[in-house]
C-alpha cells in the first residue's frame, strides 16, 4: 500500500454514516403522534355541559324566590328535575336532540356531624351500565330540611324547627 491515510478516512466516513443512520432511526421511532390527552376532550365537554345546566337550574330569577333546583331538591320532585335537566343537557342548535343521560343523587351530612347520607336517586334518565363512561358534576344547594327529609338531616341545633341546610347534588352524566 502506498498511502494508508485514505483507509483511515474511509473507516471514519463509514462510522459517521452508521452514527447518522442510528440517530435518524431513533428520532423517527421516538416521534409518535399518539396524544392521550385528546381522549379527555369529550369528558371535559360533558362536565362543562352538566355543570352549566346545574348552574342554570340553581340560579333564581330574583332574590326573593328559590331557584328551580332548590325547589326540586327540597320537595324531592324528581320528575321536574328530569324534565328541566334533560331539556338543558340535550338542547342543540342543530335539528334533533342530543343523547346525554344522567343519574342524580342528593347527599347530606347527618345530624351527628360525622357521617354522610346519600339518598337514592333524585332522578335519572336510565341506569348507568357497566361499560359506559360517566363524568361527575356537583353543586351545593341550600334547602329547608323540615320538608321531605328525615330527621337525621336536621342539625342538632334545631331538631324540630325550620332549618336551612346545605346538601350536595351529585349528577353522573354520560353519552348513551
């Protein structure tokens, strides 16, 4: 061999080419387009829709009357709740109705101040099935506990008188 410098440059070029190919392979495999955050957009939309509907129902027309939600929860009027909430959830600007389902419960702290009692369903469109994915929406409502609620809902400070009490309205919302 006359000149060995050419061999060294050739080996160096091959090594550099292998490094560039390996780098390109790693970069291409590392840039996947899977974005798991996009799967939660539907949940956020349902949660916003359900929360807005509860807020509308819990807003009185003026300061001297109860909100529709207060009246419905206080009187345990599940039919009125179902009609109004379904109307608000399934209302669309397009023709036809949406198909959003819900299940609503009312929970309160018992008079002992230590345990929470959750009533049976205030209202529902249909039962929640095992394979369906629901989001939870809540709102606090002030009610008069002398009407339609058991004695354990009244605070110890007024066992038989008219008492205002805060209860939690919990609604599970899903598309079905």
